[in-house]
């Protein structure tokens, strides 16, 4: 069985490229490209060696600020490898709301360091 193909009708429409947008990025890179700063003020550390270094630097600041106490339980965090970043606001939707700042615009503390076990149990 053979199929008969009809010719494609001709039209006067000609495709034109859309004008180029000025800036399509919703964030700027800070800390030598280690951190993304979004328009709403959120900061997210990148998945790069520089981003991991900045993430760990912020974690060390929080550990010192909290005097090595877990922000979720009353126990002391014994080692640096036992600590994780506890986000004050949930990270849901594939980290769409993630905010890695340790101080907000008013200089108030936000987020904290916690045992990784406590952080996993919290969810």
C-alpha cells in the first residue's frame, strides 16, 4: 500500500528572529563567581570548587557564632565533618527557595549549623 503525499501549501509568512534581550539572567555572580545573588536578595552557593569553599566558610562562621552547638538539638557538634547547613526556610521545589545567607539585610542571624543526623531527621 502506498501513501500519496500532498504538497505543502505555500504561505507568505517568513520567520524572523526575535530581538535579543538585554539581560536574561535573574541573578548576578558575587564572590568571584562562587555565589549567585538573586533579585529578591537570596544567595546560593554554586556547585563548583569556589562555591563549596564559600559554603564551608559560611558554615564555619555559623559554628563559631553558635559556639559549636547544634541549632536543632542541645548537643555540641564534635567535629567539622559532623556539621551541615540548616536552612531556616525550607529548600523545596528542587531548592528553588534556597537561601545560603548567614545574615539578612538588617544584619540579623539566619540559617544555622546542625548535626547532619538532626538535619536529616527534620527533613
